[in-house]
């Protein structure tokens, strides 16, 4: 049977903590896989923010949400706040902006109420993605600090890190050091990793106290 992939483990940890009606953030929208997962998980009564610095990523995410809408889920609201509810998907605010700006871009009524923040670091694979646009330790850590400030107690932050990519090893170490230094009264940190595959992506996560 095998253990869960790191991406599935991240989704499971989020699903266990973000009930329907919650606010959630996809910090790295990319192709929108996690954005759609979050929109389904928190449902029409919740709200999702999705950040990316690439137009191509925002376009892919919007297309994925719209396809889910056409397949019978609630229509997604690309780029606006408070889109239509009434089906299974949460309204999604798509933001062409760096995740390091999340403290300022999340609506005041959602600050302190966020139940899940997902990071999937690295670059956008596939056609239309620019592999030179990668997440960087300085902005990643600034975003994680901001995320912690926006989260509700009991909320979860997940980060899939890529030690096998150029620059990804330094970023993975920076995230790990930052999490390890957080006082246990602020958050509990955990790691999910395959020790036989040291270059494979692994998952770091926090539960806010
Ligand atoms: C590995 S991909 C994310 C994959 C995505 N979660 C999915 O399900 O397809 C990483 C993404 O981070 C984005 N990115 C890079 N720097 C960023 C920043 N400062 N803020 C937000 N997104 C950023 C890249 O453009 C890229 O799309």
C-alpha cells in the first residue's frame, strides 16, 4: 500500500483541521491543484485566497476552478472577493501577488481566522511556466511569518520543500531552521520525509497553538 505522498499528506493534515466554512490560503497557486482542493474542503461557506507571481499560474488556477464549476461544482470567482456560493466550492480570491504580501491582502475580517495555509515551493512545471521564477527563502520566510499571524489557533501551515532542486536545498534548510526555532508555545512543528530518498520533496508543517 505504501505511505501517502507528501502532497497527499499535506492535504490530509489540512482536511483534518479546516472544516467547512473555514478560510484558507494557497500561498503558491501554481496549477491550482491545492487551490481547488482547498475550495472543496472549506466549501461554499468558506473562502480561499490563492497567491502566485506568475500570470500563467493564475490563469491555470482559474481554468481549473472553472472546469470544476462546469463539472457541476459551484462556479469559481476568479479574482474577486465574495464570489457566488451555492454549490460545493468556496469563493476564491485569485491574487497575482507575492505571498509575502498576504498580511496586507487578506481581508481584515479574515485575519486571525485562517485555518490552513499551503505552500508548495519551487517553480511552476509544465508549459507556460517560467522555471526561473522560483520561491526564495527571504520571501518564503516573510510569508510564513505573515501566515502565522493570520492563522487561528489550531490552524495548520504546510510546506512541501524540494531539496533536489537548485536552490531548493537552501530554502528547505531555511524553512526547517525557522520552524525549529519557533517556541512550542507558538506552534508545534512536524516533518514527513522518506529517509531512503534524501533528494525527494518532503513536508514540513506547523499547527498554531
Ligand atoms: C511548485 S509551484 C506550486 C504548485 C501548486 N501548488 C500546484 O498545485 O500546482 C510553485 C509556485 O510558486 C510561485 N511563486 C514563486 N515565488 C512566489 C511568491 N513570492 N509568491 C507567490 N508565489 C510564488 C511560482 O510562480 C510557482 O507557480
